[in-house]
C-alpha cells in the first residue's frame, strides 16, 4: 500500500490573530505553527493502515522553508519520507494542483487529507485534488478498513451514518473521529533527522483567487444585568436595543 498524506502548516489554536499590510495579510510574527490537526489524523490513520497491510507513507506539503519543522514532525510520527513543494500556498486550487503534478505519475493507492485546515477552513483541497487526478473522492471519513483492493469507510451524514466502499486508488479526507493522533517518541524524533525530505520547485500556475482584506470579529460588548423582577425591561432591550426579537 502506497499512501500520500497531504499536510498543511497552520497557526496553533491558541494564536492571537492579527493582520498586517492594511489588513490584507496574516501576521506571522511570534506565531507558533503546527501540523493541521485534521491532517495529523490522516497521517496517523495512514500509518495504522500500513502497519496492518504493509506499505509506505509519504507526507507532502506545499510551503516555504519555514514549514519544515512541521514536516519533520510528520516524519517523527512515522512517515517514511516527505516532500516539500517550495511555494507559498496561495489558494486551495494552487495547492491541489501542485500536489497533483507531483502525485500524478507515482501510483499512490490512497491519498489522504484533513477535512479542512483550521486557518482558512476552506475544505476544498481534497475534492479539487481528486478532480485533477481523475480519482474518486470520499469526504470526511470517520473510519476506514482495507479489504484487498477495496476500502470500507464510514462517514457522518444528516440524521445518521453512511457506510460505503471504494476501490483503490482514491482520495479521502479525514474527520476528527477517524483516529487519535500519535505523539512522536524520542526514537521517532531521532529517526526523522535522517529520513528523506525532498524539496521540489512548484510548477508555474495561475493564482485563481486573492485576499482583499481580513476583519476581526467585533469585540464583546458590556454585559447588562437585568433583575429577575424586571422581565419587561429584558424584553424591551432584546427588541429595541439588541434587535434579536
């Protein structure tokens, strides 16, 4: 089994968000970056699959040199090798296209991504990648088992769960119930230093979208306390001031 896992480099969930360049660019100054949590689940599941049926796991990232600590962590968790496509991840289509250019002729049986990255929450790379590679796409899977040349999967749908099967090769995205993330041990961390990390240049591609500006949510307003005996005041405030009823 030959598996490719797409990982993105995202700000830690505790990051205090701010913007630069007239609110058109995320401010990375002092920000701790991590592997996207959904991608980490995809990586762990890929390792679990190869431990059962044999095979290799390759981690791939579209990003500049500063993403390499996250890639090395993927190697420490257990990936056999890794690839960094040397480019700023401009938008979802650009990222998917660069990965497709790399993976197209290499015969991967399974390509796994996270359901979305926790920075922009687009959730588009998996579907676009499958389309570019002309492969089936199965979104937000919560379980996967390999049965010969077929994968048996489950995913949540409105009102229940869906069980489906798909022949390899295909692309799938990981939902949070898929597995539990692995913590790299010292042996894995040491081994990651010598595992192959290939850096390739991006192929020229038009950028399909751009960001005009970012805006932070409005700060929380002051809390107004209403005595329990003044229910009428509460109704008036909700109607006239808050305008929610």
